[in-house]
């Protein structure tokens, strides 16, 4: 009766690890949800709108630090507002991004190519650190 392979599989399902979700389907790691070009800018600069949410709560995060680094000595930094948003207007180039907030897992995204004359929208979630 309990020897059928499907029955055994159903018995093991609760014990199998989920790759990136907790028991409540909340991401265990901070992650990039979307990054896309949404329009054209009026000049040769790149415009990046960033929106940050807390994983599980789906609430915007106020006070997260967002850093964009193009070269060793070229860094731009912003802090997210009450809507979890911040905007960068930067020279075109290949950037590395870091988002951090006390109590939440940092997110690093290298190889972020921002082309001149384009507007970009980025959404991400930040997961809580282990307690």
C-alpha cells in the first residue's frame, strides 16, 4: 500500500529544500525582479529609476542605500524615499550596483549596461537577514 513510488514522493515533499523560497513563499535572498528600458531621454545621459520592496511584505523600503560604480573612482549614491524609489541620471557606461539596508540582505548586480539617451526601470526585493 505505501510502496508506490508516487506515494513515497508525496511523503518526501515537505522535506525537500526549496531553492530560494522560505516556508511562506518569501524570498530568502535579495533579488532583482525586473530591469528594462522604458523610453528615451531628452539628452545623452542614462536615467535609471530604482524601486525597492521588502520581500514578503511587498512594502516599499525607506532609507536603503543604492550605489552605482562605473570605475574605481566614479561612484554615485542615493537613498530610497518613502516610496522605496530613487533616480540616477548618469553618463552612459557599464556599472556595478549595490543596494544595502540594515537588517536586510545586500544585493549586488555587476555588468549593468546603461546606454545614453535611454530611461530604465528597475524593481527589486530585499530579504531579511537571518535572526
